[in-house]
C-alpha cells in the first residue's frame, strides 16, 4: 500500500487518464479572495497559466508555497480557465484545468427600447445573463429628459423577473422623457441602462389617421358612382318586381270595407294558413 518513486507517476497518469479531460468548476462571488488548489501537485514548483482567455496571470494573483493559486478580490476579468502543471517538466502534458466563474450583479440589460404613444409608453428590454444568481426584480424609473428632476418610479414597484416590458402612464403628449432600468440579484443592482422616448403630439396622431386614409384620395369616384348605380338599380327593379307579383296574386278591390278587415283579423289568428286572396272564391 506504500507508494515510492515511480508509483506516484503511475498514480498521476491514472488521474490524468480518468480526470485529465475533465475540468474542475469553481464559482465565486465578486470581490472575494480565491484560493485554487492544483488538483495534481501540492508543491512550490507548480506552474499556473491562464488558458482562456489566453493571457498572463493578473497581477493580483500569486502562487502560494503549497502550489495553490491565490487571487485576491476577484473581479469579472478573472473568470476563465486556469491550468496547473509541474514546473520544469519538458513535456508537461500532465495538467489540470480549473474553470473559474465569477458571480456578479446582473450585467446591463440589452435592447432597451421605448415605444411611445401620446400619453403612455411601453418600455421593453432583454436580459444578457443573470450574473450567476437568479434575478430578483427589475427597477424602472422615468423623468423629463434633459432636466435634473428626480426620478419617478414606474409602478408596479416590483417588476417580476419574468417581465420584459412595462407600461408607463400619465405622460404628456409631445414631450421627451428619459427612462432607466436595471436588474437586481442577491449580489446587488446591475448596471443601469437608459433610453429616451418622445411621446406623440396630438395632431401627429391625427396625421397618422390621415395617412392611413391616404389611399381614399386616389380612389376613382367614377367607379364608386357606377357601383352605387348598379346596386340601386337592382334594388329598384327588385322592388318593382315584388310589387307587380303581389298585385297579380291578390287583386283586392281598390276599396276594402272596414268591416271586412275586422273580420279578417280573427280569421288569420285562428287559422294561420288563412289566405285572404282565396276568400272571395270559396264563399259563394
Ligand atoms: C483578501 O486578501 C487580502 C490580501 O491579499 C487581505 O488583505 C484581505 O483581508 C482578504 N480578504 C478576505 C475577506 O479574506
Ligand atoms: C495552501 O496555503 C494556503 C495559505 O497559505 C491555505 O489557505 C490553503 O488551504 C493551502 N492549501 C492546501 C491544499 O494546503
Ligand atoms: C476588465 O477588463 C476590461 C477590459 O480590459 C477593463 O476595461 C475593465 O476595467 C476591467 N475590469 C476590472 C474590474 O478590472
Ligand atoms: C465554465 O463554466 C461555465 C459556468 O459553469 C460554463 O458556462 C462554461 O461553458 C465553462 N467553460 C468551459 C470551457 O467548460
Ligand atoms: C437584441 O436585438 C437584436 C436585433 O434587434 C437581436 O438580434 C438580439 O438577439 C437582441 N438581443 C437579445 C438579448 O434579445
Ligand atoms: C452580453 O454579455 C457578454 C458577456 O457576458 C458581452 O460580451 C456582450 O457584449 C453583451 N452583449 C451586449 C449587447 O451588451
Ligand atoms: C444637473 O446637475 C449637475 C450637477 O448636479 C449639473 O452639473 C448640471 O448642469 C445640471 N443639469 C441641468 C440640466 O440642470
Ligand atoms: C428588488 O429586490 C431587492 C432585494 O430583495 C429589494 O431591496 C428592492 O427593494 C427591490 N426593488 C424593487 C423595486 O422592488
Ligand atoms: C411639439 O413641440 C414642439 C416644440 O416643443 C412644437 O414645435 C411642435 O409643433 C409640437 N408638435 C405637436 C404635434 O404638438
């Protein structure tokens, strides 16, 4: 069970074959101190390099006596892939990789746009990552542009993490406003993103309506007149035809005595099939 000399190399070889292709993942909050152990060497003669992004180690990182890499107060730029291997080994294939992720407040939102109407506006945004912790909420505010007036919160004050848009009410037409929004996670508020938007003037909306009706001006009125003429003519002919048919079918004498009408009413009520036209023939 005791390991001397080359035995360690065997051990390391097995380690590399089994684990070498894999990468150790480390996640740490921004501004913390980080100590990364080299998984395969525990001595001073360990060489650490940055593989991704491929650059020199940051000045605030040092290799400790026991071979660990110490990075004080990590920031976003320290994230990436580090690898350690034995120093002074010509063919240093034997190395271990560590993937370091720095958790931060949410990055600035992207595609922040304003879609203004006359008295309200729609503020839209997209997220570009959460920073490592889930987003708790968004905060959105607005104020008159180019002034130092205080920011007005856009209610609801708590915008849920799934929201990607919010409506702003009670704006004044034809006025430029400044909007700002940021996301918050458990590490704090992310970078602020600003956008401007100008509400529509009242007559601008009328203009918009006129624009939509613009096609009506170019419409040929003669076509319209002919179409109306055809429809009216058809209706008149139809009406005349019906009158003529009714006249033919039921030649009621010009003057109907009042008594006859009174008699007709109960007949129609009692006998729905009653035909006043045939009455004259059935009664001798
Ligand atoms: C981080 O390391 C620095 C020295 O590099 C030290 O001054 C500081 O106290 C450490 N912070 C914590 C939280 O350990
Ligand atoms: C290496 O030394 C540092 C302090 O000098 C210590 O915090 C760390 O735990 C040590 N690592 C190992 C693997 O002993
Ligand atoms: C990270 O790197 C960028 C670009 O090199 C630099 O502008 C920024 O200040 C750095 N951030 C920190 C916290 O050092
Ligand atoms: C490093 O870890 C992060 C977060 O777990 C992951 O998104 C990224 O793909 C990893 N990089 C590599 C090269 O494995
Ligand atoms: C931002 O908008 C561009 C084009 O408008 C689009 O390609 C991109 O995917 C959007 N970004 C996000 C995070 O949705
Ligand atoms: C989104 O975040 C990545 C880094 O996480 C950055 O490189 C990229 O520029 C960001 N996109 C925008 C549109 O800001
Ligand atoms: C807003 O205030 C800052 C300093 O508080 C000042 O420099 C700037 O001129 C002010 N802008 C306006 C438009 O009042
Ligand atoms: C967002 O959440 C944070 C942390 O829970 C809280 O302090 C903050 O007041 C919330 N903001 C809004 C606008 O609700
Ligand atoms: C909007 O305001 C500007 C001056 O601030 C004015 O010139 C313009 O006529 C106004 N437009 C409308 C549609 O009210």
